[in-house]
C-alpha cells in the first residue's frame, strides 16, 4: 500500500510540469509576437556559417569540460573514467531535451554511479557542489561585467539579490566543512550524533571530502573554463547572425539565459530560452524582431549538436526512450527516500 507521501509525489510532479509548460507557452507567445518570418529568413540568408560551426564547437567542448570537472570532484570516492563521465553528461543533456523539468541531472548521476561503483548519494552531492560553484562564478562574472557594461536598474537588483544568496550559501557550505574539519577530528567516517541523523552526516562527510581534496582545485579551474567556452559559443553565434556585440555583451546574455532556464521548463528549455535571450539582448538595444529571430537561430544551432551527441551517448549507454522515462520518473523519489545509498 502506498504511503500518503508517495501518492502526493505524482500530483506535485504533475503540477510542476503544468507550471513549466505554462511558462514556456507564455514565453513563446511573448517572443513570437515580435517575430517576423520574412525578416528572419532574410537575416538567416546572410549568416556566416563558419562562425556557426565555431559556436557549435565551443558549446560542445564546454560540456566535455563539465565532464572533466565532474571527474575531479568525484576523485575522493574512486577513479572515474573520463569517457564514462562524458557519456553520462551527454545522456543527461539528451534527457533534458526530451523530458520537462530537467531530469538529466538525476539520470547522469545514476549512470555514473552504476558504471563507476560510487554511491548515488555521493554522485548527487557532487552535482550539488557543481551548482554551487556555478552560482559563485555567475555572481562574480555579473559583478565584473557590471564594471564595463551599464546595466538597467532591474538587472542591478537581480545582481544584488543573487550576490546575497550566493554569499549566504557559500558561508553555510564553508561553515559545514570547517565543522567537520575541526569538530569531528580526523575520523574518516564519523558517526552520526544526536543532533545529526545518519543521512545528513553522510552528506556532510561527502561534502568535506570533495571540498578538502587536492582535486578540488583543478575542478574550480575547469569550472572557469566551462562558462568561458559557452560565452565564446554564443558570441560566435552572434557574429554569425550579424550581431557584432562585444564579448562582455555575450556574457550578459548568457547569464540572463542561464538564470532564466533554471526555472521549471518544457523540454529543451523551449520558450524560456527564447524569452530570456531576447531579454538579455534588450540591454544592448537590439531591435525586438532581430532579437527574436536570433533567439531561435541560436537555440536550434546550439541544440542540434548536443542532440546528436546526446542520442549517441544514450545508445552507447544501452538506454531507450522508454527506459529513460522510467529512470527519470523513479530516480527523484529514490534520491529523496529515507535510506538512499550515500
């Protein structure tokens, strides 16, 4: 007999999915309101395809760098083969293209946990560390860009809020690492005490292991290279489309897109990607129709190679669309269960 929590999970998932599709539809309607097919076709006929290929290459490389960073983060728990890490990352990206609400993070974690013999809890913890590092870099990048680019007031308020949130989260993580470093002594696997249950203690131990390992420093370095390649990718797509904006402008547009697509989304971030791309370009007074055309051009141009490589990774992993659906449905509940593998 299912528990009340189990019976509520599908309902919550359905509501979140409806919200994601609803937001995507609203975003698409807003973007298409200013989209002119004839103008878009004319601009497309003038595209420089050498820049397109360069943008695709930089974007593809960025996810290879993400796989390398993941390997470094998991180094304290076992030797991770880079080929397996790359395959898992691209399989997760393909899942995000096919299913709503970005379930690829759970799927790639499961695949790497299964292939490398590292518990799912530790792999999911490394994904959480990835997101924290990305947030710190995005906040720092926005602060640096604001010194060179005059941002609208609404963007400055977002930057201030993001900075405060990042500082609080970073302070909490550092405090937790120091807690284990100085309060729990040199024990490799400290036992859960009265104040901390076993699940929380295991998560803290894993966080401590990643944050204090020598491999954490190359992980941070690769974390800088990943968004750098992604900025180069969208900057090259801008040049291909005839938008000769600066590198700093590309940084702003990418930050706006990445922050926007972190909300509940339809598959492949369709709708939200276009909306936030146009929003980012509005900072630089790009005509709305041109910005709308570019948002679709960049979306399909950067998504196509990821879709092809992701499909190849799925086939190589021995998955089908049906098995992927089963995994992405069950894994979030497995990760949230009282006794997951940690």
